C-alpha cells in the first residue's frame, strides 16, 4: 500500500497548554482556560492520552465539543452500559 493511497488526515494532538494557545490564536477573546480543559478531561468529556508527564488531546475533538457540548454526553451514556460497577457499602 502506497502512503499516497492513505487519505486520512493525521489527528492534531496537542497538550492542554498547546490547545489553549491554539484556541487563543483562533479566538483571542476566548474564555477557555487550561483548568477548564483539564476539568473536561478529568470528567471524561474529552478523551485524553497520557504521554509521560503530558496529557494529549485531539484538538479537533476539543473544538467539536466546544461547538456542541452534547457531543461528550452522548457517548457517556452508552460507555457504562454493561459494565459491572462496585456498589458502595452502607
């Protein structure tokens, strides 16, 4: 298979700091901060990948989420379905 045959664009993986910087370049007045993106990652609304000390996120997914916050909640409903969860002891 020739590399030219593969037409998929590479994902734009960014650290949280890089993502905020790129967002500010696109929109200098954005209110999105590093702590907000980290909170989204921690809540599982944006998928992330641990790369040593850095957390990488797909910048396109972040932009999609910011355009439509419901994107993150649609998958959350089905992800936990069928998984055995610990029941808290009383």
